[in-house]
C-alpha cells in the first residue's frame, strides 16, 4: 500500500505558481501540467496569498517568482511559511548568491533560476514528500507529552454531557500519514522513536530561554545551551533546531513590530472607531516590555496575539456583565463578558460569528471564550502570571492549536466559509469553588489560576472553530467525543454533521489535550491567541489586546470595546507562540 | 508548394534565428511543450510575450522620461523585461537588457538610453522574424514546429 502510494504520489500534486510575467506563467503552467500536476496560476503575490488563505489545504506546494511588483517574493514566502506552512520554491532570472541565500534564509525549499526547465519541475514533488516526512517525525512522540497542557474545559450549556476531548485530530491526521508512509515499518520502531523526540514544553522552553539569557544572545551555541539546561536525554541537535526556530521567531517579531509601527495607520478596524484603535495601538506600543531581556532583540515589542470571541452572541456589539452563579452553588460572581470582540482570523478573514456556537440555553457562566497561548520570553517558568501595571492579574494559558482537520471546501457545511477561524480553547471553572476540577491542569496553570484573585472565575469555553467545525448553531446539540484515538475520518464526518467539538458539562470534565509539539504544524492555522481574564477581586479586568503578527496589516484587528467596563485596557506584553511555528 | 518544402523552409528559418543569436535553447523548450492539447502553444506564448514585452518597454520608456537618473527604478523595470525575454529565449534582446542594467549600475544615463534604443530595435526585429516564422509554420501544418534545429 505504501509503495503504491509512493508511486502515485506525485501525480496530481497541487501547485500554485505565482509570477507577474504572464509569459512565464503560461510556460510554467504548461510544464507543470505535463508533469501531471494540478496547476493554479496567479500573477500577483497578494492574490496568491488570498488564494492560499481561501483555499486552505488545497495546495501542496507553491512556486513563486522573487521579483513581483506588488509584493516581494520573499515576503510572500514568509507569509506562506507562517500561515500555511507549505513548501515554497523561489525562482528568479538572476542567481546572485545573496539573493538565493536570502530565499533559503526565508525558508524557500528550493531556488530555481530562469529559464526553468521541465526536468526541474518534474522533481518538485520531493519537497512535498520531504516535508511530509518531517511532519511524520515531528508528531512521533506526541503521546509522551500529553501531560503538557491538559486542562479542563467546561463548555456552555452542556450540562447533560461531559465528555473528554482531546483536540488533537491533526495529530490523528498525521498519525494516519505515518501509517501510510511507514506501513511496513513495525510499530515497536515507532515507539522507540517516540522516546527520542523532544517536546518543547513550557518548562523546557523556559529552561532554554534562561540558558540563552545566561549565555548572552550573541554568544549562544547549542552545546552551551545544552550544558546549561542540563536536561537528560536532550541532544545538541534538539537544542540546535530549537535555537534556530527561536532565532527566526525573534527576528520575525522584530520585523513585525517594525511593520506594525509603520503600518499602524493602515489597520482596518471593522467595528471600532479609529480613535479607539489608535488608543489601543499607542498603549500597546507604550507598554513597557516586561520581558525585555538581554537579547539583541530586547528592543522589540513583545507581542500578544489574541482572539477573544464570544460564542454567545451573534452580534458582537453587545456587552453585558453577567452575574454568574457557580455551578456548585457558590456565590455569584461577576464575570465580564468579552463581547464586542471582533476577531480577525489569522487566515485573513473576519470571523463569521454565525458559525460560532450559539447555545440557546446558554448559561451565563459561559461568558467567555478564550483562546490563548502566550510565551513569556524570559520569565521564569512558574511565572505564568504576571502583574503588569495596575496590578491586573494575568494568566497565560497555553492554548491548543492542534485542531480538527479541515474539510474540503466542497463540503456543504463549510462552503462559503472560506476563512478558518482559529480554534477557541476555553475553560470553565471556578477556582474558588472547585479546585478539584483542575486535577488535570498542569501545575503551572493551576498555580496561575489560583494566584488570581480568589474570587476569580474564569469561564472559558471550548469551541473549536475551524473549517471543519461549525459549532452547533442548532438547538439540538449533539456532541461526539473527539477522543484522541478516534480516527481522523470519523472526526471529520462528525464535524461535518455539526455534531462534534463542543463538549462540556457541569463537571467541567473536558480534557483538552494541548501539546506544543503539535504546534509547528498547526500554528500557522491558528495564530490569534490571547487570554482575557477578569479579576473580580480588583473589580477591573485585564484585556489582552493583541494582533496577529502574521497577517496582513489590514486584517490585524482584534479589539475590544467595552462601554461598561471601561476601566482599563491593557495590552499585555506577552510573546506569541510563533516560536513553534 | 508542398508541405515538406514549407517545413524545410521553416526549419531553416528557425536555424537562422538561432545562428544569428535571436533565439536560444529556451525557445525549443517552449516548442517541446506544444502538444495535441495545445497545438499552437508556441505561437500563443510568443504572442503573449510580445504583448507583454511591449507593455514593459513602454513602462521603461516612461520611467526614463519621468524619473531621470533613477537607475534603480530603471533597473527594476529592465529586470522585468529581461525575465520576460528569458521565457521564450529571446537571446539577443536579453543580452541587450543586460547591458542596459550594466549601464544602470554604472550610473551611465547615456549608455542606458543607447541601450534602450537597441532593446527596442531587437524587440522589433525579433517580432518581425518570428511573425514570418510562424506564418511559415502555419502554412506547413502542425508538424512544422516539431522539428528541432540541428544546432
């Protein structure tokens, strides 16, 4: 079976060709067709991005010219790398070393010189295959890290059901790929490989960052870091690869910040007045970087990516503070409902709220849907919570970015919803009331929760939003367990029938498996992150206003509008999770 | 006149274009792509090339006028044209584009202007020759384009 797949594989490879030269476009198209590839052509880089965003998972590889009028090919390359994680082949007429080098640095998997020959194109499937192989390697070992970020989720209004959910069907997909590709390899082999894989957990990453800081950013080397970290089983290669990603990540952050500052005026804030927008922006920029450290990049603004969604409201303009009775009968607690949040999908689309879960019998407790993922660059591992000025509590949770597989666009459910909103990880819990519910929560997380004001209630909702998941808008909600072991396909169809993904209960017994190791593949899809917690004790709230760093300026708007709780807004100096992109 | 004769003429004409350096191997690559699915592929590509290169040339012309001594802009435009030339293997034109860019690098406005005039001449000459060639090919029938010149 594996062999048959291997021979059939290059056939029908879906290629997107981007070149502003129509003649070349025509020639390349023909050449690729002759290679039995499925070709889409496009004359502008911006259009290419649009196509890629709208037709997610519809392409295997991108071939792009370097010199294009509307967007530098390298920039396109970067976008694709971050958002779609597709292999990109660059091409240009001249092969000056520095240009080729630039392409490679930006992540091009190959650099072709024009005139491009057909034999070169015939061979491009190798890049797709190679990437697939790497992905397979990456997911091996996921099983060992399920303890990483598992926290309980409570979902709104689903009192009758309590299900366990591990939102890792992407892993399932990949696992399937593994099966496909390594069908003849024995499974025990896989088990040994699993152990060798390193999962960059929060703690591990923190150790890494600490080591980097200790050594000094310009002097770091994998070996030094390895010695300092002193983690058994970690190899130089593991560290080297992580360091590379880390560097890329930092330089990206820097670049984006520059862009952001320069491009602030271009922001498109769909639901907010321009003045608010500017306020947010400026306050963001003024926010001192709590995480400033000894890096070369310390000057960069630390960024947060946030996506705060309220599934309860189809109209995002409503704001309502809610009295929330605890499910265990604990005193009612005020919860700020983070409505009025528009979220820009990282895919460049504005989230359609109609698609979101609208639970007709919803409980007020399900006020917030939060999705968050944040990395505090140099903050000690345990310091999940920081106290920025105004003493607002903050909790950094690690969201789960592995999500369910996206269905084909042809699928009736998703038709017309070309933008995949990020998954929303939420959690419903009362710290005061029932800490037991957090038995599965990672200590850090739990500590974070506890250290918030005692009266705090975090209400988070578990709704996964992706192409495949149209969270039930119908009142007769049915939910299937998205247990990690169920097959990819099953999930897919469940989702297609609107019957999955929202799992919840009084017991708040949803386990949402989050797992950083999965992030590399998934992050690109879900980049909006952030967390918003209300600190009741302080009678104010924290808002993490963030922008997706990766998306086009015009689509970077996530804002928060809160007439009633206009106390303060804070843009938290968090670091986004793109390190794992 | 029988078809084989026409074919021979077309072939020798093409050989002439190669010999005089108007075209290079890339042109054969394009011809090789022609198949039953697109029997006029080469001609379509060449037509597209002339259409687009005319646009690029007029862009350059405007840039030379509007932005005197803006060598980086000139260079960028010429780079586009050069890339376009490489698509059909318009070799002479391409090398003239290259010398234009060299003059840009030297900041030599005079050289650029002279070179640009040459580019335009090459463009016109190639167009004329290729038009004649395709006319012959059309007369000779579909097999005419398939023969590769023995260079």
